[in-house]
C-alpha cells in the first residue's frame, strides 16, 4: 500500500513538472527559439574546437619526440640498399638517432588514420606503401635539417624526403590560435545564452507570480516551485546542444570531404578525427548545452524566489 502511494505521488509530481514546463515553453516560444539557437552556436564552437584539437594531434603525432624529417624509400627497394642507407644515417656525425618504419608498420599507422574510412583503406595495398627512415638530427636547426635532407634526396632507392618541421610548427601554432579564438567565442556565447535563458525564466515566473504566491501560501517549497523552471532551462540547453552537435558533425563531414577532393588541400587529409574522438566532442557539446541551460534557469529562479 505504501509503495503504491509513493508511486502515485511520484507520477503526479512528474506529470505536474512536465505540464508546467510545457506551459512555460509554449508561452515564450520566441524567446525559446532565440535561446536554443544561441546555445547551439556556442556549443557548436566548443565541439569544433575539440575536433580541431584531436585532428591536429592525430596529424602531427609522428613529429612528436623530435623527429625532424622522414626519408621515404621506394616500395620495391632492395634490402641491401635499405641496409646501406641505414648504415650511412647511423654513422652520420650530424644525426642523433633514426627509426626504420617497415611497410607493415606504415600500413598499421595508415589503418589508425583511416579507421573511419575503410573504403579508402581498401584501395591501399601493403606493397604500395613506402618504408621510411625517421631521422632526428643532433641540432634542431632549420638550415642543418634542410642540408641533411638535400644530402639524402638523391640517394639510390629514395622516393622523397619530407622535412615539414617549419610547416608543422606553423600549423600547430595556427591550430592553437584557432582553439583559443573558439574558446573565447564559446565563453561569450555561453554567457549570452545563460543571460537569455535567465531573462526568459524571469519573464515566465513574473507572468505566473500570482500562482507562485498561492503555491507558497499552501505550503509549497521553493525547490518544488523552482524545479519546473530549471527543467525548462535544461530542455532549452539540451535542444541547443543537440542542434549544435548536429551542425558540428555536418561541418566536420563537409570539411573532410573538401580536403579529400582538393589536391591543393591534400596535406590536410591526415587531419582526421576518429569515431571515439568525434563521439567525445559531440557528448561534450550536448552536456555543455544542458549545463548552460541549468545554470541560467537556476540562477533566475533563485533570484525571483529570494525577492
């Protein structure tokens, strides 16, 4: 009997909260749409910032640990040529250490990069991938790196030599600047969203001030009165978060497709985001929307009931 009574009370309270939340949303439809769109833009920038961070980390990962240039060999190079080149690199006075990457290891790295694009991976064969030497000079000086790279470009069996250090540093700096700009814009838009939701909840509570006074007179607690309005703000934030997440996903797909089609932007093809990283960014986007909505509505409800 007591369990049944508790269940009935819970269902009645839930029904009340849902009904009151829907009434508030319907009364302020214009403000609701404005709040959702503002939240969506703000959290979309958060999602894009996270994905840019993941993409730059994935693409530039091979340059971590001091790798200054990479010597790509012909896929059909002979074992003797590989050994001879390795011996020359190890004995070079300006080279600190080297790492040989086999075709199998190169294919494994490619599998990690193209984990979300199996159709592209299927077009690549193990035999077509070049083995390579990753080289760390004793001194990370631009002129020395270029001089060393030039020495080995004409060696038998060498396909190409990529230095890329200066370009990589510039790209890393650009991505860092981009993330800071996105973070600043996200903070500004999140604050604007919270203020918009704050004002919307204040307007809704003011329009129902007589009902709230009656509820207080019959013994309703501030928490009971406040909850439907907080739920309303959280729903606005959730809706904005979902819209922002969808927009961020669409932009990600569009950018990756653009990089895939353009030969000019071919360098950026390695700036990919894995499925787990994409899911993390999307989840963070939605959660931030809910948090912004909850904070704005809770602050508004608290201020109104404290007056």
